[in-house]
C-alpha cells in the first residue's frame, strides 16, 4: 500500500515539474523577463520538498506518520480531482464564478472531516491532524497537475486578456504570454505552500471533534 501511494505521488510530482519546465522552455522570451527564473525555481523547490517528504515517509512504520493511508489517499485523490474540476469551470465557464469558491470550501471541509474520522479511529488528535495534512498535500499535488495542464496547454488565458490585468501592468514585463506562465506557477506554489497549513488548522478542529465524539461514545459504554 505504501509503495503504491509513493509511486503515484512520484508520478504526479514529476508531471508537475515536467510541465512547468517544458512550458518555459517552449517560451522564447520567458527568461528575458525580470525575475522570471524565480517562479520556476520556487515551484521546483517545493515539488522537490514534497517528493523528499513522500520518500522519507513511505518506508516508515511508525503509526503517527501516515496513520490512515487509505483515508488520506481516498480523500486526497478525490479532492484533487474536484480541484481540477473547479479549475476547468473557472477557465471555461467564467460566468459560474461561484463554483471555484464552493469547490475550495468543500475541499477545506473535507480535510476537517478526514481529521475527525482518523481521530475517531486512531484515538488521538495527532492521527487526525497528520492524516488531514497528508490528504491535503496529495490533493494539491494533483490539483497543480490539472491546473498546469489546463493553463499551459489546454486552455491558456489569451495574451490579450492577460495584458489587461493590473498585476501585469505593474510587473514591468513585456510579454503577456510569459506573464501568464509565471502567474500559473505562482498560483501552484501558493497552493502547495498553503495547503499543509490550512489542513493543520482545519485538521486540528476536525480532530478535536473526532476526539470529543470518541470520548462521548466511551462514556456511554
């Protein structure tokens, strides 16, 4: 089970990195833009950290590391696919602006639910929090993969639209298409950084609920 999860995570992270590298290499003027290399550097660094963490965790047998891999795997993959769906709706159906917001809220809620379930079954707050963070990391790795595929290849934002963005006009960049690539990588980096922190906060709340439920059940016995 652990090896299967590790292999899947490695494939997803490798795809994230390969798409980013391939897209910037295909853009003739990307690295001529001010500070452009930093966007690629930080994204690749985070992906390397995710990979290092996955490799370090996978062979361990200590129960607190990934106490409920099936829960984390199921929730992470499901939330990642939902994240991709939200990205597609945001890009292809901009009139449905509320869908991406609802998607993000649902994903955040899922991390709290995962933590509550893991805490209830594992009889500890730590079990819930770690499981939620593992699910969040997998979710974002998959979500970034779908986001890059959409924004880099399937349906990139037109340069004419990007050129109207206030952030582009403030950036001193000369090429709107290159800015769209950088913006996608910046969004991916932000999601990868924030997901574990959000999962820790919501996972703590969910784990506390699961722990309280466990104690209430014990008291009734």
